[in-house]
């Protein structure tokens, strides 16, 4: 029995080893097959995407070209509008500058005239006051001089 037990044990081990080996081999083969399937599906998807890219490449290039032309047109329009507004602004600025110069000249002339009128009126007022003072002080001075002469004659003389 011992020989038979040993052969039974070795057969069982072979079965276990063969079952384990078969399971492992099935597992590895499954992984390889799944990996190959995955690789083939990626390759086919990549090929489809490449074909779609080639097919749509002209459409994309046309779209990008049209967008560039539209963008360039809009930029040119904006540039022309800016230049136009610059010119209008420059013209408005020049007009405004001329208006300010004219206003300043008018103010300068008015100030000069006002100054001259003020000087004239000051002179007139000064001379008027001087003459009024003389007119009022002169009689008083004459009276004082007459009184001094009379007092000097009686006292001194």
C-alpha cells in the first residue's frame, strides 16, 4: 500500500499541478487574448480617427482660413474706425485749442481795456479829489493867512 499510496499521492500532485498549471495558463492566455483584443480595438479606433481626421482636414483648414479672413477684416475695420476717430479727435482738439486761444485773447484784451479804464478812472478820481481838496482847503488857508497877517500886524507892528 505504501507504493500505491505514493503513486496516488504523486498522481494527485500531478493533477493539482496540472490543474494549477492549466488555471495559470488559462489566466495568462485570457490576459494575452484580452490585451490583444484591446490592442486591436485601439488600433482600429486610431485608424478610424486618422481617416476621419484626413477626411475633415480640408473642412478644418477651410474653417480656420475663413475665421482668419473674418478676423483680419474685423481688425482692419477697427483700425480704420480708430484712425477715423483719431482724425476726428485731432480735428476736434485743434478746434478746441483754437477756441481756447481766441477766448484767451478776448480775455486778455478785455483785461487790458478794463485795466486802462481803471487807470483812467483812478487818475480822474485822484485829480478830482486833489482839486476838491484844494477847493476846500484853499479858502481855509486864505483865512488862516489873513488872520496871521492881521495878528502879526497888531502884535508886531
